[in-house]
């Protein structure tokens, strides 16, 4: 098992905390592998990272999340700022270009990193990035997003998360049938209905709307030297993030690559949302080795 070395990079507006598994600079034939999520922090890759002991693995907590304390007085999470932070980290470590496995909102950050600093990334595996603009029903997706935000503002985390789950598990486009549904009961998902008073959750508030509002520039991304692989979970078929993955792949003129499990396929159950991390790692290795 690799030792984990934790460090802090002090840059304008944040003390960015990151973890290193393996040597720096990387030893052997493989590039360093950066794993990023959003709003998930480094702990989300606890089950995946140990499958890559032959690589130096980098994880981090994005600005304002987990251990990375922000000092810029802001609460929004934008792919532009997070990509700038990642560029500063890679530059400080002098490890580029790296390979990247990026999940959910982290995949959106990674796309912005490729767009703005293409020499930082050799291969990007973008796993189910939630981008409304690539959907044929983008306007309806924005309305569905507003629905779980409204539930959160009205009744707190339980109600907001129940509505979020209803949105992200819905099959197909957001039609009139979706919006005609009653507001889901948090108890259906084992959550408390009591209002906890929380209104600053990065997933349920508007602080991360810049992620789902992101508009990828296909001409910039396809012109970059980075090999971009869009990934979709085999169990995600028809859901919101599967559709956004397929939409992004089509925008880039490629087919999405199928990975085991679902949106959290690399998770080991630490968030009560177990995937298949061993199978996910094997598929990721195949994709990376194909470079």
C-alpha cells in the first residue's frame, strides 16, 4: 500500500490541500494520475487510488470544500477558478502533463483545464460531467435543477436531496410527466424530513450552478493535444448524467466509453453509494494504457 503524503499549497484565495501517493517526480514509465471530483473531495477516491500503486496518484480538495479553506470571501464554485487552482498545483509540483480521471463536476473542471492549459493534461477521462448545454432538453434540465433548489430552500437538506435524487434518477428527457410528479418524500430515501436549517450545501444550493451551466467549446477542446475520453456508467443509462456524457461525446465527435457501475462507480461504499471500484479501476487502466 502506498503511503499518503498530505501537503498544502498556499495560493491567492485558498490554502489548497492535496495528497500524494507515490514518488515525486513520478518514477517509471507512467505519468502521474490526477483524480478530481466536485463537490466531492479527495476522500471519494479512497477506494480507487489503491489500484494504481504503479503510478503517482494525486488527489485534492477543491477550493472551499473539505480541507481546502478559502480566503477569497466567495462561496461559488466555478470550473474556471477550480481549473486555475489545478494549474497552479501542477505547476508547483512540476509534474505535467498528467493523466486525469475526473468525475461529475470534477470532469467539468477538467474540461476547463484542458481548454485553458492544454499542456497540463495528456489524457482526460471525463466521467459523466453534468453539463446542461449538451442536452436537447437543456431548458427543462435547468427547470428540474431549479426544482430541487426550491425544495432545499423551502424545507432544507432532506427535501432538497430527495428532489435531487428524483431528478438524477429520472429516465430520459425532462417531460411534463416529470414536472407533474409530487414532491418526493425524503423518507422514501431514508432521510429525515425535518428542516436542518442548512442552506449552503454546495450540491443543493446555487453555489455550483456554474458547473452545470458550463458551455464547452468543442473547437478548443478538439484542437488541444489532450486525448479526451468521455466515460459513462453502464448502470446510468437514460439518467441525467448519462445523457450529458453522451451529449458531450457527440459534441466532441466521439462515442462515450462505457465504464462499470453507475455515476459513483469508483466508490467503495464510504458514502453509502457503493460502486465497483476494482472493475472501474481495471477499465480505467485499459483506457489509459491505450494512449
